[in-house]
C-alpha cells in the first residue's frame, strides 16, 4: 500500500489529502497520533501507531472462496464486489487488485 511510508507520514498524508472530506476528522493539536472517521454508526477515533502493519493483511483466498460460495446472497454479493476491484498499473494493462483492509477503509472514505 505505502512501501516507503511510516505511520506518521501516512497520518500527514491523511491530514493533507482528506481535510476537505466530510467523514474525515483531524483531531485538535493535543492528539498528534490520531485521526477520526465518521462511519455509519458514528465517529471512530484511530491511533496511527502500527496502522500500516495492522492494515496490510489481505483476506486469505480460502476464506474468500468460502464466502463466494455462501448460501447467503448478501455475503456472495459483498465478496463478488471485492473481486471486481481493479487497479491501473503504469502500463496500459490492467490487473486485479487484492482488497486489503486499507483499500476498504479508503473506499469507505470516498462514499
């Protein structure tokens, strides 16, 4: 996601790039290692320490396959949508991206 980043540089990028997003909350000066996101259920405060390490994990293929074969239509649809996510590399070819917790987080911010 951010190969050369540290937690604090990510926080600075979040503050810079999301300051005009209505769901993003930059805390007051006293909380230099936190940020907030307004989710559907209310505001949630996040601590930046360890954020990159905790959120680089991807969903295991076996779990994804299990959910795609679920008897519950909603579960199948949610995981089908994740498989449809594409990224555009520097070349003209396109490849399928693995949905990470970080990319889900970013998608929520854009909603």
